[in-house]
C-alpha cells in the first residue's frame, strides 16, 4: 500500500501523497472486483469511498475540498456499474476545476470500460440483482 489512510473521508488534501500528478478515486467495491485497480495501491494514491453506505453530503464536501486544495493535476475515477455508484463521477466532475479527469466503470464481471455518463440497462439490472440478492 502506497499511503495511509485510503478512505476518502479520512484524507487531508495537503498530505504529502496528495502531491502527485494523478490520484485515483474509486468506489470501495471497484477496488475488490478489479485486480488491476488493486495493484494501483502499490504505485498511486488511491482514495476509496461509497456514496451509498457513507453520507453522500460528507463525501461531496470532502471531494470539493480535495479538488480545491489538492496539489494534483488529474483524477481517475473508478466506480461499479450500478447507478448508485455514479454519484462519485458526478461529484468529482462538478468540483474538478482545472483538473483533468478520466472516468471508468467496473462491471460486476471485472471488465473495465470508459464511463460515458450514460446509465445503461445492464447497469440498472446489476443494481436490481445486488439489492434483491438474485
């Protein structure tokens, strides 16, 4: 692991590890599903959070602070394909200022795709399955 803490809500925007060219903001689940993303822990600053299980307002306020005070130029965002997870994309995009972003979704099967901003039928179905248990 490159840095501690990794939870988005615990990170200070002026921490030494926040002075990289690029940071990664990822949904908790995405780190576990995508092995390549997990490997980034060894090389890059990775911050994880969940807009469904943690207070979305607190996550948004922290992202706003990180985007305004963080000394990095680019943010890669990785979320699961479920629609509830897309809030991370929206929060970072809204507050990114001059910072560049690259956006990805991680499918439940582990495939990683560029995120276009469109919630498709497979994303809705994945959420139905996740919340109903089938």
